[in-house]
C-alpha cells in the first residue's frame, strides 16, 4: 500500500539538478499540480525529458518560464516561444530528438535494452555526432537508452497499490516513462481502493510506482 | 476556390479507401473535410489515437482527447487510443498507408525539408522524421511558392527531414511525382498552364505531352 502525498511533499523529494522525465503531450497527460509545486519550490538546474515543452503558462511551459530548467531533451519546442528564446540565448541547452526515437530511447532504458537501431534521421542533422551501425551492409542509426532520476506522470485512475490506468490521448509518454524513471511519481485524478481498478484496466503495474500524489481537494 | 481547398481536395483524391492516414498540423489537417464517410479512412495522430474525428461542437470538448497540436478532437466509433511507443510503431513499422505533411522545400531528388530554418525557426522535428521515414506513402501538401519564392528547387538548402524520396507533391499549381528520372509534372490546377508552373519552379521538371487538370471532386479515389 502506498500513502498518497501532497504535491509539495513530492516536489521536496526532487533535488536541484535532477533529471526528470515528464509525461504529457502539449500539456495533455502532464502532472499539473506537481509541476506547480516544483515551480513553487523554486527548483533550479533541472533536466527535462519530455515530448515537448507545451505552451507558455501550460504544464512544462511553467517550468521553462520559472527558469527551473537548464536542459531539455524533447522532440518539439515549436509551440513554446519561451523555450526557443532561452535556447537561442544559451540559457537552456536543447537536444531535439525525433519523437519515435525519443519514445524508443526511453523504452530501451526501461526495458533493459542497450539502445535501438532506427532508420529515422539517417542522413539528416539528427544523425550528426551519432553512431551509424552497419548490419549486413545496411546502415542504421544507433539511439542510446535515456534514463532519468524521476519520472513524473499523470493518469486517470490509480489504486493504493500504485496501479495506473490512463485515459485517451492523455496516455502518450506516461506508460513508457513509468518503466524508465528511477523514482516514479504519479498524479492521478482519482485514487480508488485496491481492487477497484480491474486488472485488465491497469496499464502500469503498481510495482513500478513509488509515490502517488493525493487527489485535488474539492 | 482558395488555394488551400485545391490542395486539400486533390490530396483527398490520393488517399486509399479503408486505410490508416496521418495528417500533419495546419493545411494537411483540412484534407479530412474532403473525405467521405464511405471512404472508411481512419486518421492517426502521433499523440496516440487511431480513428481521430473532427473538432467537437463548442462546449463538448474533452481535455484528454486531443490531436498532436493539442487541439480538441473527437474519436470516431471504433477508434483506439495507444501510447507513444505503439503510436510510433504504427508509423515507423510501415502500418500507416500515407502521411500528408507540409513542406518548406522539396528538391529534384524528391527530398523534403520541412522542420527547421537554421537560426530563425527551430521548432523541432516532432514526429515528421519518423513519418517520412516509415509511412508507406509520403504526400507533401504545400503552396507552390512562399511569398512568390519557389519551394520546388534543384537541391534543398534547408536541413532535410529524411533522405527518403517522397511519393507525391501536391500544390496549388500542380501535382508532381518524384521518379528515378526526376520530377514529373503529372497534373495542373484549374486555370493554371504548364507555362505558369514552369515559371514558379526552379527545379527541372519533366513535362509529358499531356498534363491533365486535377480532379477536385470530394472523396478518396478508389484504387
């Protein structure tokens, strides 16, 4: 059984300079209250691994605006002009990774694999400085595993064993990040009694989850 | 007819009934309005939905049903949602019949550049590199020129999205097919002559004896 903790208590677990994977796609499926708590705790020097940096004022966009982040590994920052501005000014180091490759790099880390080989990005600037591996005369781009100190997730339903069930397009990177973060913290909309989430509805087994965020008061 | 509609209608004719298709954000998104229900085409969005429907009526949006741009969408009956690894497995694994993307430049080799302008616009490639690498067919849907400047050029000056040759280029002037021999002019837009097309194209075009006008009826063509 896991006791749900407050967003502030979860944020206090995260040291300055930590490497965070954060679930979500344009803010959909991101742990919004936990992000607010990280901003309120004034964390610095964080690395954020995520699909995108959302928009100003939304999700990861709040971490960017509050200058909590010094490094971003993402597939897209185009809808957040602040991230682009910080990148141009040299305040945030941005590594752009093709979206499918980003997902697979995270998966490799979480699934105990030494990386993946992909055709995506071969012959483009995305391959610059990367290893090309020849398999029987066929070139592949090697994409190394991507690990993190924390995976910060959101889901629709959880139970107090930490079993997670996602909803619709809020699923996105959350399940794969649950496999890859050393410490996994999830912010569910609802936490149900153990047994109330049917086994078939569990997308991420609770054994992977270290902390649940208590639900919003209402 | 507005230029977007010419492009969108013609791209719709290019889609195969009963297949899975990814439409890029912006102009390509609008292709869906010219697809008929009986075409049975399922739209995929890289954030993790197979069977994406139109934007819901005002007041009926749902915060966790969105497209890759974060806009509200619906799910058609029989839709499925998947996580990012499966979404890109569908794309990279060759399970997507076609991807329709915008373009900044396409060149004589059929190479597409559509994701950055160094020093000026660095949004990130998002899913574009995976889509162009993995979809069975790649259809570029774009204006023929950008503020009068040709976009179909001898060699791309902008960073490539992929070294794969795209399948077809559909613009408000023409339909052009990259082949082993080079770019072949297949069709022209209504009221546009072959001469007009050559005037706004710096790439070498192979011009057959007969260049028919585009078929702009709504709906996917049966193939």
